[in-house]
């Protein structure tokens, strides 16, 4: 043991020595010549008047187009949005005011495939009339626009906003405004253009489809779903577009309501916590806990039913980019996090909700899970792949090639569990527990270093059993694409959806972005390509599963005045929504669930229309920086209409779950919410 211990100590020392010089726990260059360790000179800049347009979007020639609006001030008619002059504007009537909502409709004179709208607000510095909440429609019939293709809220600034939507054949495009950025009655636009699509989207058969876009008034770097309403809560940092140069103490958030399609905004100041680059996990009670980040020792709960952010006790150590997971006994384990709060020796600690205290775990050293990152320990202990398991244990599946068990009793413990086969360090890769009953974890992609180099195609299945025993690791077929900074989510049919990322990981860049997602099928261990997404989702992007079976994918950037901030997200409809001909598939429905709260080992009675005996449970989750330690899926068989919950809290980790039944074609129903209690 002594030679091994010496090796660990020397390796840790070498990483500390390799780390950049720090000031207040972060590199001295940060905010001056670098952002998140990336030279500012290397980050694409955004001019004050023009927003970066997503990949593969082309503006139309507007010659001959006409435009109408519900209201206009004399001299500020709707025709001004097509004149190529940013100094002339359309403005709704004032003195007296014409009340919201407003609309402006563009007639392109002939039908064509389009996939976006660009909106430039007035450029004279006044915010009066700048559009906030809005919806975008597209149709060949000016009297029947159908469902909206885009909804959400624009940021309050003068930059051009680009709203992307699925390629649609239409002649008329309608922008409806529901609010002004400061709550006034007006609306304005300097210029509007419609973006040209090369042709129709895929049919959906076998590849799925991208659906509506949500415009968000911040870059969604973190996301979690509320168990009481299914709303998505997003947050960035102390500002909506950057995380550097702040004084801490606040976080900008936005909430999306999937029922009303409304995006609301809120700045959290009561907890005095800038939650950017936090550790994140969801507890048994459905509250999520955000720890560290820019305010590196702080900890904050969010209580969904109360819609309230609540201060928690400070951690023992300041941390940023740490790994965090909820344990089988309800406590929360964190480890690593040298991005902020000082570098090195970020050993484990644990939060107990019973005592409302943090306790250091000296027996849970971070050294065994360090990567050999060229950036030193500042990067080497980031974004661990943690899985709560039996008996309060934690399995660390990566991103280091060395994998480990951590015990959380007493002062903690650590036991090496081998390596991830021949895989190397895989920073900013993904790990998903797709079959909790069997202890199966899929790992995909990642790169040897946080910044630079080349990501891998690699994919492995890790099967864990008894704690402190070596798992089985199986190398499987490679992904189609090399990926780092991607995100993965398990679906109710047991497949895993993988999207975004880059071949060459470079924060705040969309170069080498992978626009084609892929879906992994555990039956045969193979990957298939999915419908391409129109917007790059790279560093600081998120993915999360929705109750209706769709997947939300959004964000990327958060680099201030740069060209790679993505203030939006889009819903993906997986292949199970479609038949082989591309038509919408028939979906089963849940008729009844006898109780929506059940104890471990307990039973519930269920019934459905078109359901087989197969029912899927996926735990509610949260996601930030490619990490989602909450999600896990397991399948139960309804015997005589009765489902029996597993008894082990390390398998059926207590908390809130999306429960869905599947039909004979493996198509899931819309989910309901089930709470599993200890």
C-alpha cells in the first residue's frame, strides 16, 4: 500500500504544481486575459448591433415582400421592418396606447421552406417597445396559423435576436408580441427577416424531429424540472450572458411553463449566492441543492411548491465544478471542485438534512479520481461521474480512467475499482444509469483534457454490483461522432439520446460542433443517427427529459460580448413519436394510478389504455456542465395491474419519478409523477 500511496501523493503534487497561479482561488488571468481559462482573444466577438446566427441559416431576399400590423404610430409603419434601414422602425400606436398583444405579419408572396426569424429592435438606445414575451407562427393561409413554432421571452437589449424553428413550408410569418420588456403597452422592430431552409425536415421515422423553440432571456447553463408542475427552471450567473467580473451574491433565473408557454424572469438575491458552476442534485423531497460555484462555499435549496430559493449552510470547503449526488440515505455527497475556492485537496464532504450540517470525509480523497489534465488540478477534479448506490456508497465511473468506490459512513472510505477498460481520461464525457435494476451505466465520449485536443468515439457499459467490488466493464460499438461537452438523457423506451458537443473541445466556440445527435439502443448496443439540430449545443449547454416524452436541449456560451451565446432551447421528439411512414404513432395512455406516493418495497395498482405490462420509471433530474447525477431508469412489470417498487434505496433512489407505460411498439405514454419514499 505504501508505494501506491506515495504514487498518489506525487501525482497530486505534480498536478498542483502544474496548476496556474491563483488569486482568490481562481487563476490570476481570469477576467483579464482569460475567461474560464480560455484566452479572451480566441473567443469570437459579437458586435453591438448584430447577433451571431446559428449554423446553416440563410437570410432571404425580401424584395417584393409586404407587411401588415395590428397597430402603428404615424411615421412608424410596419413597412419599415423591410427597408434595410435600422434607423427607421415600426412602432405601435402611443398617445393613446394600443394595448398588448400586438402582431406583425410578413407576406413573402410565395410559399417556401423557412426555419427562422431575425428580429432587430430599435437602435436608438431606447427600450420603449422592445419585445419581451412573444410567439411566432408560419402558414400558407393568412387566416389560419395553427400552433406556434417559437415562444418565449427576448432579452432586454438592442442586439438582433434569431429565433429558429423547424423547417416549415409557408408564405406568411406572424410575430405576436405578448409583452414589452418593461411591461409597457408598445412593440417595435427596426428590421425583420425570415431565414431560408434548404428543404423539408426529416419525416421523423427512425430519426425523430425537432419541434418548437423556446427563446430564453439568459443562457441556460443549468436546468432542473419541478416535480409539482413540470416547469423548467433555468439559471446562468449574476448576469444573463456572462459569469466573470461579478461581485457574487445573485443569480439570474428564468422559468418556462410548458402549459402556457410563458417564460418568466427572476433574479435571486436573498441567498447571496452566484450559483454558476455549482454542484447540483435533487433530494428525496424534490428540492434541488446547488452548492458552490462563483460563491464557492455557499449552498442553496430550491423548493418547487413554494417557488422559493432557500439558503443552506456553507460547505466546509469552497468548490466549483465539483461532483455531487444524493445518497441512498438522503444525504448529499460532494467531491472535487478546484475551479473555484482554491485548488487541490478537494476531498469529500457530506450534507445531512437531519442535522442541517456539512461534515468533512477525510477518508474520501479526491486524488484517486483525478485526470492527467494538462491544466493541472484546476481541471483534473472537475465534473465527476457519480452514482449513488447501495448502503450509502457512491460509484465514481469517470471522467478519470481510474474508477472508484466511495463509502460515506464515519469519516468515509475509498476503494479503487479498476479502470474503464482501455478508455483514457474522458473529461466532459457523459455517464447514464439506463438500467438501475441491473446496475448498468452507459459512458460515452469525453476528451483527455478539458480544453484542446480531440474527443473520443468511445462507449462502454459498466455493470456495478456489490459496493467495493470491481464492476464489469465492456467496450461496445463506437459512437458515430467524437464528442466532448455533449449531453445524454435516458428515454422511457430504454434508449439513450446523445446530442451536441464538439470534436475538439474549446469553451465558447462552436467550431467542430456536432449537429447530428445519436441514439443508443441497449438491444444490440448500437448507435443510430438522429435528426440534425439547427443550433450548436456545446460548452454550457443542457439537456433534460420532459413529462410528455420530448427532450429539451438548449443553451451554450455565457461568454459576454461573444458570438456563441445561445439564448434558447428546442424540443426534440424521439423516433417513438412516429411510425415507419412518418405519421404520428398511436400512444398509450395511463388511466389510473392508485396512489402517487409509495414506499420502497410497496405496491401500486395501475391501469392504462393500450399499455402492456411494461412500465418505465425515470427519476426527476437536473443538469449542468454535462453532468446529471439524478437521472436513472428502471422498468417494472405490472402483474395483475400491480407494480412493486424495489426495496433497496440504492437502486430505486427515493424521490420523484416520471412513470410511463409502454405499448407493444415500445411507445411510451405521457408520464405522471410518482414519489418513492424511504
